[in-house]
C-alpha cells in the first residue's frame, strides 16, 4: 500500500475503509458492501453495453459473473492513495462453472488481474 502522507490519518483511514468495502463486495457479492462503499451518484465511465448505470450496474455485473464463477474471489494486490485519487490493482480467481456471455463453462480455474483508476 502506498499512501499520500499529506493526507490526515482520519482521511486516509476513511478512504481505505471505503476501498476495502468496495473490494469486499467483489470478493463476496454481498450488496451491503457496495451500498456502504459507493455513493448514490456513482457512474461508470467504461460501462459495457447492457449493464445498468450506478450501484445497480455493479450488482448486475457481480451477479452475472458469479453465475459463471460461483467461487469468485477478489484480492487487492496493490493500493495507491494520492490526494483524492485511489488506484487499485487486484486479482480475481475462481472456477469457470457456468455460461458467461455466450461462452460455455470449461470447468477450468480462472485468474485475471484488473486495475481501477477512477
């Protein structure tokens, strides 16, 4: 974790808490986490076709992916906090057990990384 030392301890703790709640949502699919971490005005600037905007879109994406990868896990690998920006590098793992976007299940392990730069 790389933290901006110009931020107060309280501000840093608040941002880290929100980030952990957000990725706990991706790790578990628990909608309470996304509600606690994401503002009502959240908008995804890279929204895929067919996905609703806002919190509903996050829930939709999680449910769709979890239908194909029911044991989905998400782990934060690296976190960079600078001013009002947070960048996260994280890894998803699980097992491909269901159809996803027209592709049949393979039964194979799934592992991929992603980076969020809001």
